[in-house]
C-alpha cells in the first residue's frame, strides 16, 4: 500500500462554498494512486467541507439560507465574539457540517456520484487562507 500526503492552501473571499473537487483530483494525479481512498481534512474551526450537488448552485444557496436562518451572526447570547459577529456562528456552522471526508478513489479520481462535488464551505464573512491536509492511500 502506498500513502501520499500533501497540504493545499485555498483562499476564500467571503462566506460561501467553492468547489475543490478538481484541486483534490489534481493531488490524486500527483500521487500516482489509482485505487484506494482519499481523506481530506480542513485545519480550521470556522470553515468546513461538504459533499453536495455540483450542477445547480441554488442548492448551495439554499443550504446557506437554511444555516443563516438557524445560526445567526452576532447573537447577543454568544460569549465568544473576539473576531466579530460571525466568529461564534462560524464555529457552530462548522460543527453542524464536517471538517473531513473520506472518498473512494477509482481510476485515479474521486469516485463521487454524478451530481456530487466536494466543496470548501467558508463560514466567516472575510477573506481567509484555509489549509487542507489530503491523505491518499492505495495502489
């Protein structure tokens, strides 16, 4: 079994999602692994990873609407607000989603469903540089 690990730095521009499937597939290509698993982990507490619809962006708009309606920025009952109104809400959004995913690798690509993509979901309203650890195991 071969293990390959790399780190990716992904800039975000505002709250929302960005499709990172191609970036992860590029790391897979560099690994040379054709069959196995790919584990992607984000090293942050106010950004996450989601697997969702990749064809219609209104799906991700609706996910944001749903989260925003339940996890409000600037709630006066939040005690942790050192970095602004979106600080604690960003942490809550992250625990409601995921910080990692393990995805099968087939023929050197993520074996996602037809309409699936892997997205980085920024939960803060500012720009950030997010770090991902990608670990690929297989043959």
